[in-house]
C-alpha cells in the first residue's frame, strides 16, 4: 500500500511556503516510488472540513520562486483546540481534525507554520497523528531553530523600505518612524535596521525611554544632521507604557509607530512622518537564501517521514539542518538576548536602542 502523506500551510503566509512544499514533494517522489501526496487546503481548516486533494508532480513545477502558498492558509488559534472542561482536554474542533486524519489514513502530515501552528502540531502528535513540523514565520521567533524560512525575504523587503526612505528624509530634513513587523520580537527590526543604516532601533525586548530617543535626534540635529531614521518593531513599548498592566497595554490607541510619532511631534522641531510597510514585508518572491533554506528543510522533512521520525520539527542548527522535538518547541518564543553579540556590535556602530 502506498504511503499517504498530507501537507498543509497554516497561519500567516510568507515567502518560501511553496519552495518547502516542492522540497518535500521532490524528495519523497525520489525516495518512495508510488507515494501519494495530498494537499490539505487552508491549513487546519482543511482537516476540519476534509478539504484535500491528491497532488501530482506537475503541481510542484515552477513554484520554487512563487510567493504565497498553492494550498491556501488560515489561522486556527491554538486556544480553539483546547477545552479544559472536556475530559480529553480537546475541543470539538481538535477532535474532528484527529478523527478525519485517522479515518482517511494519513501516514504522516507535514505541517508548515509558526508558533501557534507548531503548538497544535504537538497536540496532534500527542494524540496519535504522525506529524513533522517545519518552521515558517517572517518573525524568526520560533524556539529551537536558528532561522525560520521567510525571515530573510522579509528582512530584504524591510531594508528596501528603509533605503528608500533615507533619500526623502534627508531631502526634507524629516524624522521618519518606520514600523516593521515581528509580532512580539525584534528580529526583523534589528536586522533590517542595521542593514538599512537606521539611527535608532526600538525593540520589544528592550523598552525605550522617549527622552533618550529625543536626545539622539537633538544630538544629530546639533551635528548638522537634520534627518533621522527610527525603526520600531510593532511589539515595542516605551518604559512608560510598560507600567500599564499588560491586558490594558494591548488596548493602547494606535500602533507602536503611531504612538511614537505622536509623542515625538510634540517634542522636536522636525516634521515627523510614519511609514508602515505592513504586509508588503511578507509578500512576493523568496530570496535565494530562503529558497535554499526551504529546499533543505523540505528534503529533511521528507527524510524524517521515511525514517518514521515524527513529533519533531525541522530546524537549522548553525549550518546544519537538524530537528528538535515539538514538545520542546511548543509555547516557547525565541527573543533577542540583550547581551547578544549583534546588539553589542550595533551599539559600537552608534545605533541607539532608546535605553538610557
């Protein structure tokens, strides 16, 4: 009997999803003659609705550099999979997913997604579904892997925005606040900010002092630099905002960039503009670096399926492609360590992080 392997993409889209699917498929076709590959549409929703179809080798032709996902995607929050009042701890939605996967006879399911997706993947693994996780997120915040696919592509997009803003900022003598994605971590802001020559980078890991940011701008002005580029992560807060209880803090009016722009406008002479590239950062083609990473991740996932190594997530460890148990990944966030070399190096360059 031929192996039945399902594949799904869950959560937010990003560059490289199709490249990973291609890597899995080409490797399995090569290693397992007669393998049956099924594309599960729209993430976990496809498992709930039994919405899948068998794929052919031709379906993977020409998608290496294609953005988005040929399978579609959707968000199914992990909390929707849990019911603490049920003896099993599972919601009806989770029970349906498990029952459908078992009834159809999937021998394994490759699950491409970020934090929430991998938490659900671990839940499925604990309930008898053979899964292999693959670390997808532009945020690069998945614990257990040095890199996630989509990150390099997002950094390129974000850096191109900073590059373009530089010229107009200098021409008009303005201060630009550029708000970048990253959820609760600052990896994109740190990498793109350094690559784009930002003067100030504000991260979720390091609450910023508004007066410190103002002093940086004033010091630049006094040196004849009439413009400044400030990169702020969407999850960043000021030290004053951090004094607000967490649940109320999440209800602050405006985005992190908008709040900073408004605060600066009341304290400095220059015109302050806000730029939010938003979803532009996760659209379009994957970079060559991401294409290579995705292909390697896909090949590794295929090998793990053939070897029967389930309940694990493919990861990058240094230069090597390895794997880590999903149980160790689930619920953990990879943040920027405040004593990391890259932060030290950024400070040596004169980049400020809004701390006194």
